[in-house]
C-alpha cells in the first residue's frame, strides 16, 4: 500500500486516523498533506500529453484522468507507509512503496538518520511518514523528500540550489551524491533555522560514520527571501523549491536553471518537474498532488528596493584540500580491494540482522474523486488473493516472537578511520585526513 501522505497523481487518499499537522506560519516550507485534484479529461490527448503555448515549446504531461484509472492508481499507491522502528526500517518501507526507486537515493537516505534533525523531545515521531513542524523548524514527510530526490536525477559534480533549505536535511542528502566537486547552496528565510541547520550539519560531519563512506559536498546556507535572488547569480543544474510557487513566479524559477537542468517545485498544488531542454524550451511533468504553504512575498525596505540575496560564489578548492580528497579516495580503493581479497579467500560477511516481520493491516480510508467523497476500505489487490499467505505470516511471526530475541550486531567498522589512524603519519596529518572528526 503506497503512502497517502503525499497523495496520488490524480486523486488523494486520506486516513481518518492520521494526526492533524500544524499549519505552517508562512515560512518557505512545505506541507505534505495531499489535497484532492479534479481530473480534466479534456486536457489530455490519447498519449496522456498536451502541448501548451507552442511559442515557448513547453510540453506538459498529464496522467489519464478517467475516474476508474484514478481509482486503480489509488489501489496501487494505497495508504500511508508503515512507521519504522529506526531509519533503516523507514527506508525499507519507502522502497516497498516505490517512493525510493534508485540505489543512489537509497544510499543517501540510509546515510543520514532522520531523527538527528528532530528536537530531542520529538524524536519518537522521526520514523513516521509525516511532516514535522516546531516554530520555524520544519521537515516534510519522508515520501515527499524521496519523490523530490528521485525527480532531481542527481549526479556527481552537479550544482544544486535549495530554496527554503530549512534544517538542511535534504541538502545534506543531496551533498552525499554531488561529491566533492559539486555545488550545494541553500536559501532560507529564517535566521534561527539557518543556525539550526548549521548545528545539524556540524554534528553530521563530526560524528557520523556515514561521512567517511562518501565524498561530501558540504551545503552553504544564506539568509534571505528566495524571490529576491540577485539577477547576476549563476544558474544551477538542479533547483528545488520547498514552498508553493504562484503561477506568476514560474518563469522566475525557471530562469535559475541551466539548459539541461531540472527544477522541482510545487506549482498549482502539484509537485512538478520541469526540465530545461533549450534556451526557451521546457518539458513539464506533474509528479503528484500536494498542498504546500505558499512562498512568502518579499517585504521591501522603506526605500522600496529589494533586499537582494547574493548566493555564495563557486569556490575553487585549495591544493591542500584536493590532496586530502585524493588521499582519502586512494585509501578507500585499497580498503575495497582488501575486502574483495578476503571474500575471495572464502570469508563470509556477517549475517544481516533479521528484522521482525511487520504484519500487513488494512486501512480505513476516504477517497476523493471528482469532488465526490466516499468511504472505502482499500487494500492491495493481492491481499484478497493471499489470505493464506497472511495467515502463514502471522503464524511465523508468533513463532519468532516465542523464540529468544536476536541481538543486533555491533555497529559496522569504520575501515577508513582505522586505516588512516594506522598510517605512519604525524597525528595532525591523520586528523586532517579525518576532517578533525571526533571518534
């Protein structure tokens, strides 16, 4: 059953038991509760596409809008993904619901624990597929972030601009994919949120073993209204806006893109992917229906002049930093070769911890179609055909619960750290190679 937290492309499924979320205060952040959309069959042709404004060569793709096709899609996408007991289980659920579809995105999500971006008193909710808001601090639902990451089609070395960068959670995951030669910038309206994001980024760099598994493109955050970016700023390969974009600001957002670049933003209550295919040519794809808080309009100074936001310059790395990147990369290759050698000697990797089997449950839902509302119990199409399998799963689960619980394995060894510390080098150089990180 796929998550209702983000909605279907042409319909929405709501769970009556889902907790209500606080309404954003107008910050450049997203709400991830879906809103029902109204299918418009007149807008689609046989191929599910329509062409708008031929002078701008802009192509918009829409899904078939017949109510039956919508209902079938709802059956496939289903209710909210299950809450996980930890970050890995949350990612497992997102993969099962097909929100996470590529290995790069999966690796980034597993590398950064979502709970690390929560305040301590709210961490119990970190692994639920729900948005979280406290004051100006806001996190979108995991299914929204995963759809955004997949749509951005990230590659090493690209430049990325996050409009409404918030806690930096998304920017940090993007940085794991961009690598050391990428560009990772964020614009945030609230100074207290920028301070919070910097604290979380510092914590990740200094304490997380995941940092050593990747070559990281560290995000840079600036304060300001993303609608007041200086017109002489550089263009980016990838842009994401985390707040609802009004139609009059669509061209402004598009102009932030390089040719060949991808923009993902909520536009007219749909998460939308726009690819710049030429200087004045665009391809638009609607991803799914969502409801986001709108962008805050600029509040000009008394002189009437905008407070221009100047993005960080694209800095050239120092020779010292390039040497550190090269040395760490070489050590990683050596570690990989040693691991292959051990595998060739017949040594087996330690068994993976076996998670407790989650029992599938049906969910009471309300379905919105063409302004009509009806209540229904929606389940996966396979549920009705696999009752015997479900009974067998329940029996196996009861047997497993009756057995002594398995202990979780020890945390994985940070081989890069161990290798660097074993090198015959002065301690200051070792610490430099480890980015002066704490153990």
